[in-house]
C-alpha cells in the first residue's frame, strides 16, 4: 500500500533486528528524518562490520543513508532540541526499551505510535511474547496504539491476531509479529493522519502485565523438574527464553561444575561445547545418567 503523503516527516525509536521491517515501511512511504536507537557500536575494533555486530538498526541506517542517533537516555537536552527542530507531526516506536519523557511525547502534534507484540490490554510491558509462550497461549497478536503516560495504556489504532505454533520460540514469534505490525502500520497510519481512524480506548480492567527478564530468569533448579508436568513446562520455558536469556542449570559431573543450556529441538549445550542431542550428551557424560531429571526432558 503506497501512502500518498511522501513529504511527511517521521521519527522512529527502536532497536533489534525485529524492527527492521517497520523501518523499511517508514522509509518507503514517508520522509524518515531520524532513527533513535539504544544500540551502541563497539569501539576499537578492526572493521566497521565488527563494530556493528549486534547493531542491526544502525547497520541498516548506515547502508540506507538514514540519519540516526544512539541514545542510552532521552533526557539529553541536545536530543530534545533536535527532535523539536525536526518538527515531525508524529513518531513511531517499536522494541525501544526506554521510557519516553512527557516533554518528547508532547513534541508531536499527532502523538507517538507504538507497535506492541500482543493483543492489548493483555500482556502489557517488556516481555509479552515470552509470557504468551510460557503461559501456553495458542494465539497472540500485534497492537498499534497511541502512547500516553502509562505503560502500554493508550488507545488502540489497530490489531491483528497471530497463531502461536508448537515450535515457536520467542525469537521466531517476535519476528513474525513485527512483520505483521509493519504491514498493519502501512494500512492504519495514513488513515489516522487523515483523521479517518479514531483511536479506541483499551478496557483497562482486563490488563495483564509482564515482567522484565534477567540472565538469572533462565536458571532452573533441576530438582524441580521431577514432577508430572515438568516436560511441558520446560519445553515452554526453553522456547520462551530463546534466544535470550536462555534456560540453563549447573551440574557437577566428574568433579567438575558444568553450566548446561537447554535448547529448542531437544538439544543441550555444555558451556564451551557445540549443541548436542540428549543421547550424545549421555554418551559424552555417562555419569549424568544418575540424574533422575533426564527422565523428564
């Protein structure tokens, strides 16, 4: 869908490879004047490619000649001044991770639009996809909403549903949802800007909130696996926490304390080794057969 108003300035806030389809839609259909990301290139490396590893948004902006800024905070006055001087009527946010101050919210006459990977008001907050998989949901979706002062609280401009597959990880589901969000954005944004689409308030009594993850979130006590539902719960956890923070435990085998990751597709990875099947793990570490939890994976 080609949006007619090609001169309209847009500012985008976002990070990670998942949001690249959204940037592509904005660059194709608008004057994408500035991208603000939390990604930070590494210094003192031999090449730009090495420095930009893990910075897909910055890499895209460089390759496509889009102005960008790397920011760890939005309280910088120079950044606020730049945003105000661009005089963009609207901004778009996806996968950004920083709270946007009220002063910046008020800088856009048409507000700031957020692409959130859940069917709001369900699963507000930082981990909607991981929580959907952990809870055994069979479907989720993507919501486009206007940001207000509260987290994922603003009125809805559009939503689309998406099935959760038995093989989905957080990574695969985030990827599909943001592609779906980019397609939905191309349909609703122009209608909203013309005044043909009115935001609809969420039913806040049905709000469900998610929690942030840390590396420790993926740790499991292997003794807790020895229950009837352990296999199903572990499978959900492995898929929900892949690729980050990952599910891991520690085992003492042959007088060595090994850190072991649980991976999708029934694989394990001993730290410093390549991924392997459970069978290959037992062949390599036969002493591990004494652990009863292996009967539950």
